[in-house]
């Protein structure tokens, strides 16, 4: 079972963003405030290095997390969703009046 998933509502937003911007990438840095929220960028606008962990693909978009944040959340299953309201980030969904959020739960032995 994948460690990351996406709601249908969030997938709809991702598909809209793909139509407008082309190839995308999700990243969650683990910083404070908006830095701890999942953000989506045009693929070439995000620099990845050895400190980024690929958790999987959601809506055919790769989802990376900073390894420090991953160490904290490695025992959880994450579901990416959206909520109304603007975040204070550079994430592509912000002009749509929504922002991505994470719902998490502990992994079970059956996962």
C-alpha cells in the first residue's frame, strides 16, 4: 500500500494545474508555518537534492519530502487534501483560493 494518497477534490485541483502549467512536483519541506504544508510547483522550479525523499506519485505527480520531515512522519500514511483559503506560499494552487493540506494517520501492520 502506498504511504501517500490524494482526495478526489485535491486531484481535481492538481489536474487543473497540470493543464495550465505542465509537469508538476509536490514538495513538503518541514519548515514552520506554510513550510510544513505540501506545496506544488512547476517541475523545473523546484531544486531537489539528496535531502529529499520520494514518497510516491499522486495524480501522476511526484511527491517529495525533506528527509528531516520524513524522519518525523515515516510511520504515517498521508492523504493530501485541499481546503478553502489562501496560504502564504508560492504554491501554484494559491490563486485558486485553496491550499493543500495533509491528513495523517499512523501506519497499521496491514498497510
